C-alpha cells in the first residue's frame, strides 16, 4: 500500500516523537534507538525509508551524504525542516 505524503509526514513525526534525542540529557535515548539497543534500529531505518519517499533522488543523495557527518539531533532538525518546506 502506497502512502501519500501527508501520511508519510505523520508517520515520520510519530517516529521522531519516540526516537528524539534533543531533549534527553542522557545517552540512554540515543543508545536505545539510534544505537539499536531497543529494536535493532528498526524505527530509525523505517524513518529514513519514509524520508526517502518524500525526497527527490538528488535531495535524498545529498541528505544521505550529509547524514554521515551529522548528529542525531541535527538529522531530526533537518528532517523536520524539510517536511515544513514541503
């Protein structure tokens, strides 16, 4: 079943609400979700798959390359800003 952009954005926001590291003072949130302790990175990987769905190929390639140098906080900020612009 193909999701429309509105549903994709809703799903991404739901995942962000779970994996968000920006308001957590400990490493536990990062380790649990971004480090795979909780679900072997299933939610993070699914979020990236959804993000790919709403980006053009060039946008996604640029984003993927940028992610290699970014923190989890920066990645979440980027994704939210990207969704606001679409």
